């Protein structure tokens, strides 16, 4: 299982949320910076030829997204936090085995 770490103290609004994820995951230049685009990019982590992310997974492999400073993130950006949780669950519904695990630190 791969692990990605994200420092949520750098997220203050939607633009910073999408910038952090685009930078960490290497989403393409045409990334739409909205949650539909986020779901699309995250759904292709196991399809390296898609070009949707520089982070790729082997068939059957999962990814843990380790979020640091989560309590502050929940208070500061509740909408972004809940969207991250909900959209991660939506991505996981597309696969027989969960693709994403979120670890709150």
C-alpha cells in the first residue's frame, strides 16, 4: 500500500485545496480544480497510462492519504474536509476493493 502525506495547514479555501492536491498528485494541467475533476483524477490512480496523476497504483493496490493537522483543518475548512471525505468514499464505490484510505493525524 502506498502512502501520501498532506499537510492540511496549507489549505485555507477551495483554491488552496485544489492546488495542494494538484501539486502532490501531479494532476494534469487541464485539471478543473473542482470536486468532479478531483474524483476523476483520483479514480484513475490505478491507470498509469491515463495521465491523470503522477502517483500510480499497481492493480489491486490501495493508497493511504495521511492528513496532518486534521482537527484544525476540520475547524478551519469544514466544507473542504467533508467534501474530501465524501468524495473519497465516492471514488471507492467505483472499485470492488477500496482504492483510497484516509488517515487523520
